[in-house]
C-alpha cells in the first residue's frame, strides 16, 4: 500500500526549492561576477529540480515484507521484523540485525505548523494507518489448547 501527502502538500514540497533558488540567485547577483552567478544559478537550479522531485515523491510504501520511507534526501527500506514502532513524531523506530537502535523520520506526514486542519487530519490518519499496520504484525498471545471432550456413548 502507498500513502502520500495531500496534493496541496506535495505541490508546496515541490515548489519551495525553485523559489528558494530564485531568492538566493537574486541576492547574490550584485556581489559576484556574471559568469560566477550564471554557473552558480545553473548548479542551484539543478539541485532545486532534484529536491523538487524528491519533495513531490515524499511518502511511504508498505507491504507484508516491510516499509519504504521516501524522504527529502533519500529513501530507506526497512524490513517488517526490524520495526520496533511507528511514532507520532512521525518516525519509524527500528533495530538493525546487530541490534543497534535506529529511527527514520517520515517527513511526508510531519505537521510543523499545524496550520491547515485538512492537512493535519490527513497526516494523522496516515500515521494511524501505519501504526495499525505495525501492530498487526505482533504475534498473538499463545492460547491454551482445550482438551477435546470425547463424545459420550
């Protein structure tokens, strides 16, 4: 299953980087030679396009085998049996095969300002779905076996 932020959130995540580059280039254009500004602008535009694509791609893909968190700078695949919990931060707490504790933030559903109630409700619902998926993997407590009664004749 795949969980993505709302469309408005994805647009904001993708558009912030080109806007930031525009501000940086405009701020630096007066202090540097034109050639340096052009090369710097091209590098910044390339980085902005890359970060915009990653911002658009933010989300979580999970199945019976594990979870893949698409973040701002990279994606991480975590096996289901390594996951300790899904926190409300939101983040995935997990342990490596060697037993080392790790955590991976889920930026797609972070609520830094809690400004837009619709986005906040969507993010809380997505985190709840992930927490339910994670708790479903927990083994059920062992049940006592009942003795089968023999039928009476």
